[in-house]
C-alpha cells in the first residue's frame, strides 16, 4: 500500500518553493496545461511529477485548513485506488515518456500526441510526464509543439529538464516553469546514510562530490570511485608533461569508460575546481582527503587556468549530451587541458 510519506510531496527533500507552487495550484484548482520542472538531475523533479500526478488523480485528497492566511497545502491521500495505481505506474491516465538510450525520438512524441487526441479514461483528467526533455531531438521537440499549442482538454503535461536553454524557446514559452535546487550537503549525507547504509565519512565525501544530486552520488557509489578518482587525478597531474601521443592515449582510455564517462569527467571537473578554489578558500575543497596533493598541484598553476579547465569540461559534457562524436570531443578536451593557458572551449 502506498504511503503518503513515501509517495506524496512529503517524500521530496529540500524543495520548499516548488512544493509550495505545486500544492497551491492543486489547492486553487488553477492548473496550467504545461509545467516545466527545471533543475539538476537527482534533486526530486521526477518524484515531484509523480506526487503531482497522484494528488491530481486522488479521489480521497484532503486540503487541510491553512493558518496565518497562507494558501493550504494539497497532497494525495496515498491510499485510494487512484493513488495506488499512480504509485504502481499503472494508472491509465498517467502517461510517461523517457529517453530510449540517450534520445527521445520523434516517433515517441508522435505516439503521445495521438494518444492525447483520445479522451481520458477517467473523469478527472490526464497527466503526462516527459522526463529529461532536453533529450528530445529537434524533430521530437517540434512534434511536441502541437500538443502545447493546442493543449488537449483536461490534460497536464509535465516536462523535466536540466535547464530551459536546452529546449526550444517555443516549448519553454508555453510552460509554467518550476525551478528545483540542488540538495543541501547535510540532506545528501543523511540520505546516503539512511537509504544506502553508508558510514558518515563515506557519505560526507560523496555528498561533497555529488553537487547536490542524489542520483550522481548513487552513480559514484556504484563504481569503484576512490580507485578511479586516484587514477584520474594522477593522469591529469601528469598531462602537461606528457607527449601528444600519451595525451591521446589518455583520451582513448576515457572513451573506453563508456557509460561511466560522465562521472569521470565530473570527477575531473571537481579536481580542477579544487585547484582553482584552494588558494582563496582552502576549507572549500571537495577532495579533503587529498589536501596535501591539492596544495602541491595548486602551486604549479594559477587559479585562472584551472577555472578555464573547469569550463572546458563543462563544455565537453554539454556537447556529449547533444550527441557529439565522443572520441573527437575527448581528444580536443585532453589536448586543451594539457595547455598552460587553456583555450576557450569550442568543438
């Protein structure tokens, strides 16, 4: 049986403003035809979409009286048949679209648009959750516009994405945006201890490296991240002194990581960030177990060069998310990381 504390808005950590916005819409009954949840991965966007769908379909929902003139919160009861079906993913009026591989393809969106032409199975209406909307290719994005320009009756579309700039402006302009923030470090540490059974030290290190993303912390935990982090930092430290052939060999090794490449690049970015930050804020580094090595490496190069390397990696990650040629992108990245004054990122 679904538990309100698990499946409702109460399950969402560190997002008071988004929850206030969504529960206010539900309480007032003024729900827009399209919502766009913006924020990093792993901070509760999809959980919030499910909580919204559960409250939208709930037959036993109660709106508690407000106090102090504030708009009351609205949440699902968590026990009625509709809530149970939403929690199980079997409600006929809850539709989900997600990337196949790394992409949401046009045929997925066209099938969705055709489904929306039919009436909802039940009277309340229908909720559509399109997760990782930034993964839509241009054809899929244009196909979605039809549903946004002529919104079906009694239908709410919820799109989730990292940032609005990853979507077509015409899509963003037709949605009400709800912005989600990274999880706080104490919250992330607590979740890792409670849900994953990590000890306090391991949870603290992962929370520092995960940039407020629970899913990022889980991906790091699932890999031998300590060993990989040590290998990666040794390679990055030696990079400026190595020949072009050895640099390209390192790029080839990165390419061989395949699905774990984003985590490796995030680790590299956090390393260069620590080198850039250390001269000004030694207590702000993330790799606290490596402070002697950070101190030594930070003396060799100035903070501006290391900050430029952070931007280079960010640009490469952005290109890889948009289906750039991985090997070419990594070759270019590694050669620029090795430079004493890294050139601005372009591919």
